[in-house]
């Protein structure tokens, strides 16, 4: 949940506020800080209780229509979003947006951020038609409120580009990524972590188009930025190592990919611990490399380890659980174990349909994979359904 608790609003305490009100506001800030710390550790179930407590304190302290209440609603929505509880998240995002528009006006930068968050929720569910107008509205607000060369505008451009990339609209996505990158380099400097983010995202765009040379150059630049601007064991370093390894794997360069994935695993374990979803993601990536090399035993062990981690950390119905289950399905299919593959694909499909909806692209891919398994197993009746 990349936007979680990044924009906490610390309200100035005026001298005439009562001691009780001051204490409540201090408690609210402390709860927000505690929630952020727990989230970084991947302790999501504990975070949920803390964020709910923060919301109660905010409503009691500031009143139900205060921007700080909107922020607490937004934080809770972001957490539900991260946990794959999209229905709950949507309701909270909308409630927060209503408060902000009412109290700050429809052209306030905080309204733009709230619109971006709701749009992001729609994007990950594949609800592209709902997401696009919100992203565009957020971009327009940001440009009016802070100017066209502000880092907030770069973030909005990046978000809209991600939407177009998901839809395969690569020609529309590329200039937005480039503009976001140019703004960030101009306003934040070439070694800022945001610059690395936009370099990475542009590299991903080139990778999916098979432009491997261009992608590799950008990945290396992004990795260099985070290694110099952040700690060498920062989780973002692990993320970019994983991405570069995926690029090499896509080209069949397994020898180059493996040490990068191993390094990413070491960083993720050290920085986040073995129970964190990002560590599980690194395990999954390593497993898929082993699968590509025909090392099926090693791949299965890592995928099952990853599955146990994400089920515990995120819950059994989270969309990422479906991704790991699908990975196991792919592994068994590659070995000709079609009955086992069918079971894992079906488990993944149930989760994905519930969390993402029937029209989501990931659901469509799962349905195609299951159809191929039915063909292998000679299940004509199931194919005709």
C-alpha cells in the first residue's frame, strides 16, 4: 500500500485549546505513528486495530466532518485496500473524499490525493472506466493548485500512466511517465527516490513491450539512485533488484537473474523479516526462476513457503494469495501434473473473482488457464460450461 500514512496532517495546537483536547490530539498523532511503524513491519492485523482506534479518537476530538477524520478514514481505507478488502475500502475512500470536498473545497490538493487513492482502488480491480476520470480530475486539481511542475503533479501523471499501461495503451503511458520523470528530476534532484520510482515504472513499460535494452538502462539507473539515496538494505533496493532479475529472466538470462534475486531475498529478510509479504514476493520470484530452469522441487518449496506467509499476513482471500496459488498451478502444469494444477487454479479463481470481479483481466487469465487444463484432462463437459 504505497500511499499509506505518507501524508499525515499534524495540526498546530493553539494555546487556548484545552489540556484534554491537546492530549487527545497527541494521542491521535501517536496512534498514526504506531500504525505506520507496524505497517512497515508487515503486522497488518495489529495495524488494523490501531488505525480504528485513531479514527475513533479523531471523531471524538475533531468532530465527524474534520479533515483529520477524513485522513483517518483514508488511512483505514488504504489498509483495507492493502488487505484486498476492496468493498470496505471503497466506502471509506468515498466518505473521506466527501469530507475533504466539504471542508477544504473541491480544488484542494488533499482532494486530489483522495481522488488518486480511490482511482487506484478501481485500477487494481480492473475497473478502468471508473478509474480514468478520477485520475484525470486529480491531475487537473493538482496542476491548478500547485502548478504543472510540482512533485504532486508528477505523482498524478505516474498514476494515470500506470492505468494506461495496464490497459495496453503504451503510446499514451510513455509520455506521461517521461513527463513525471522530468518534473521529479527538476524539482527533487536526480538522486531522489521518487526519480527512481519513475525510472523503474518507465523501465517496466519498456519491458512489457520487449524493449529490453532501454528497460535495462533505466532499471540500472533506478537501482543506482536508491542504493545511493537510501540505505543499502532498504526494501526498495530489493524491489528494484527483483525487477531487474525479472527482465533478465524474460530474456532467458537465468545466470544473471539468480544472484539478483538472492540478493533481494537477503535484503527483504534483513529489512522486513521472514513474515513480510515482500519477502514472500521475493520467494515467489525466485521460485518462478527455478521453474523456468526446470528446478521444480526447489520451486515448489519456495512457492509453498510464500503461500504460507501471505495467507498469514494478508488473509486467505487476498488477491496476492491468488497470484501465488496461480504460480503453483503453473508449476504443476509445467510438470504435466494437470489434476494438481486444476486444484490450485480453481482456488486462485475463487479468490480473484471475489476480490477483483468477473471482468478483471487476471480473472480472465485464470479462466483461460483452467480451460487449457480441462483440455489436457479431457473434461469436455467443463469446457462447454
